[in-house]
């Protein structure tokens, strides 16, 4: 159901649809950001725990492989976090531009 009366300033339904889609996308990207931050922090704790096993009866080769895997996963998530931050910034800019362009084109 399309309800333009909820957005009296926005006349065109296309603007409403775009606005709602970008708001939904923004919420999704913020959730992804939170998940990535939690995962990176978990990887840091795992890495510290592995460092605690150095000098024990745990195989050094296995320990090195595990630490390398953790570092690779953490680096991958950090890169993804940067891309997610860019997506969040872009979505916020588009939402602001959409609202500003509608406000400028209206008589309100």
C-alpha cells in the first residue's frame, strides 16, 4: 500500500520508495558492521589465547598454522569492514541528497 500522506513533503512515490529502500539498506549495513566488529574482536581474543599456548606441549607447527589462519580471517574481515563503512556512508549521503532534493523541489 502506497501512502503518500505519511510523507506530505514528498510528492513522488518514487522518492518514497528510494528513501525506504536506502533506509532498509542502511540498517542492514549497520548490522553487518556490528557483526564484523564482534568477529574481529573475537579473532583478537583467539590470537591472544594462541599466544598463551607458546612454550607448552602444543605443537608449534599447529600453533603457527592456527595463528596464521586467525590473522588471515581478521585481515579479511577488516577489509570487509572498510567496504561496509563506505556503503554506510554512501547510503547516508544518498538519503540526505534524496531528502534535500525533494525539499528543494517542493513548495514547503
